[in-house]
C-alpha cells in the first residue's frame, strides 16, 4: 500500500466537530478555488498537485465545485454525492453518520456463496435500491446467499448498465443515492444475505468525465477496450493509485460491502513492483478485518491465468480470493445452443469442452485457441473449485447478444432445466443472473443515457459492428431509447407451471448443495463422455467427498433418449430433472434419460 505522507486523502474531510478540510488533487492546475453558494475561496497549494482549504464544517447536502485556473466550476473527482447528475455541483455527504443496524451480521465464508447478479435499474419497475428490498425474501427462499450489484457509481443520465461511471465515490442518484444504497445493504445483512459490488478500476466513462481535466488519473500508455486506462504506473500515478485504494476502503468501510468483483481485471494495467490488484485485495481484507468479517475479491478476466490472480503475493500472485470462469459459460452455451461463431469457436466440440470445464476449470489451459490463433491460458487445477465463479448466464453473456436473449427465450424448456443442473451440480461457486431461476424471457439489451450526439452515434455504430462480427444480422435495439431499458425490467412472474417448475428445480438443487456433503466438496470431479458406450453426448461426472462418499451424475447433453446400460445401473436415481414437478410434460421412463435430462445416482444425505 502507498505509505507516503505527501499523498493526502481527497474530498470533504471533517477535522473535528466544527471544521473540515476540502482537498482535491489537481496537478494540471496552477490555482484552484472552492466554489460555494456564498462565493469562491482560494485553495492552498499543498504540494504534489494537492490543493486544500479549511472552513467551518459544512452541512450535509451543501453544494460545491472546484474552479481550475479561473475556469467554470467542475464537480469534485472524489464527490460522495451528485444529486443532480454528473455535470452539476457535488454535495457534501458524511457516510459515518449513518446508524447501522445489521442484525449481528458477521459475513459469509467463500464456500457458502451462491451469488445472484442483479441490475438495480431493471430489477424492479421503480429501478431503485429501496425497491429491491421487498424482493429479498424471494431470493432467500430460493437459496441465494449473496447479492451482487452491477456498478452503482455515478454515471451520466438516469439509466445505464453502470460501466460508464465517471465519479467513482458517488452513488447513482437515480437509484436512490448513498442513503438508499446503505438501506439496501443493511436490509440484506439483516436478512442474512451478503452483498458484493461490481467495481470498475480499468476505465471511466466518456461523458461527464472531468478527471483528466484535474490530473493524471488516466494514462495513454495503455489502451483498454473503452479508452485510456487508469494510471497505476505512469508519471504522477501515486495519487491515482491512492484514490483507487481509498475507493476500495469506502465500499467496505462506509457501505459494508462483503466483497468486490473487479471488472475486466486483465485491463487493469500495472508494471509496478507491487501490482495494484494485490494492494486492492490487501486493503479490502484489512477493512473487513476491522469489521470482523471475511471480504471476497474476485477477478473478472478471460486470461485463464489463475496462478497469477489467486496465488498469494509471496508466491508471485495477486492474492485475490476468486476468478470468474468464462470458459464454463462458453462450453455450456456451445453445448446447449450449438453456436460456434466468434469466441465460441474454441468450444465448438460442445460436450467435450464442457467435460473439460467441469474437470479442469479452464478449457483453454495452455492449448491452442482457434479463436485467438495462439495458445491461451494455463492450468488451474492447483486450486479447489470454490476459487472459481461459474455461470450459464450473466449480464455480458445475455446483453452482448444481438437479441439480448436469455436461455429461456431460445432453448427447449428441458435444455433450460439442464442448464440449471450444469451450473448447480458443478463444484464451483454458482452465479445466477436475475430472473434466470424462473425462466425470465424479457431481454437484457445494452442501454445508456448519453446526451452528446457524436457519442450517441458512435455507440450505436459500435454495437452494430460488434454484432456483424458475430454474423448476427438483426435489428439492434437503440441503446438510448427509454423503451430499451423498459424492455429489460423483470416480470417477476412464475405463475406459468413451466416457470414455477423451473424455479422449484433451482430451489431444490440449491438445497441439495447445502445439505449434501458430497455437493459441498469442491475437489475437482472425475468426468468422462460415454462415447465408448455409444453415448458421446452423455457426460458422467463423479463427485466425491472425504470418507469415500460419492455421487454419480449423468447429464444427457443432446436431444436423444438414452438408455442407461446395465453396467452403469445403480438403482433408481436419487434426483432427476425431467419430472412434472419441474415442468416436464410427463413422468420419465425408468432406466432412461430423456433428451436434455440430468440425474443423480447415490445417497444424497
């Protein structure tokens, strides 16, 4: 961590009960003034690009901005509250004044995580933090143990996925601002749910981004998929690094998050002796220790380099707690849909790719990648399965399709049930995307609320080109139409027997994960395809636990009926998916697996 007395905390910092220090890092300015309703105050040059001024303690909600070299006042780069949007004055907010009542919450162990990814703006018609709270009971009933919020840092306008945020310390005003977020986290903890946050430390959005005007927060040394990278190793990087670490502290200390998902961690560039990712993990855990609870930091990356991200710092790694596994999704998706375009080219062998994802974590673990036309990845089996987050749907994998179609909108209902088994019977940490559990068919298209005409047109054209690359020739929903956001709002309707059955299947599988010693064990399974028995699309997976206990799971990954050979017969299955209770049209045949069916054999106790 940065230990430099000349790197000061920025923002509005109470000094005592009567005064506060206003501080901003603005090395590109020669002079800075604090702009308040009563006029401008000259700020003192503190050195290293910092400017500050002490005043009587301002009241919460006091509007302010900074004028650089006599220019128009700009919002604070470290603003805690933007009640009127990204381009209006900042507002004073004191997070320490919130009176927390978390009901004795002490966190959750990593192995117990069942993650539910949700987008606040479309989870309910209201699209606010407060509107999420009445639905927490449904998630608890399902068996969810952790909610993961898509980004909530302040972004332009009132609707967005959140990845175009420009004020990393402020909480989106249209969602309910900082007080609304605190109420949601408190309600989750009182209900027994952990809360994770999708944090963006690789780029800032293009509209309302005033940080480059103030200082070297970004660098042209590296390029991300979304523009310049955050400055972690270029000239003047120390205050930028400190800002990010302060941001991590804020989410854990002030908002009581139980962990972070680091977006596109492979595009967090840093060639310093100590990588910023390692420092992020260290700071997050230190803040968690003060609260007396575990903190989980996961990397979202498709580098397939688990040793780098997961090994402790003293063994050359970053010391993160977990790693997302796109390979798991891609293998499952290619198996269920038959798609082999774009990056699915690497998973075109479907069932074989899924078998490897189940047994070895990564499909591309150093093998040749046809999509990349080079070798990709490294082996990951030195780590147990609870270091990896798996999913068959998430915001990216739904929203970045031309139709933004979910599995339930395009797959056979039996295949949708099979997807539940693929995910929840794997020795991985499962992540569900909101609505997945009951077969939501409303799409989740990309949407945003930029107002710059040139930027709007550039985003529209960029989306069209991306879909053309995949060979998808369809009309792309306008990302900037309010109706596009509205189309993504969850229906919260499982009155249809098929939907109710699917939700029951998810709930029962999650109960089995909690209660079965074998399904709670994260050692890597023995997996094979039964091609030698004439069933190349049937996957056999043997899960085991200490004491010699085991379960055998068969997944019929194709549309053909499969008769279980007598050599494999172990009596009737303990659990199977194609039954009327889960939405199947009829009772399955004994001794056979229906198309897309999965079954568990063995003692589930």
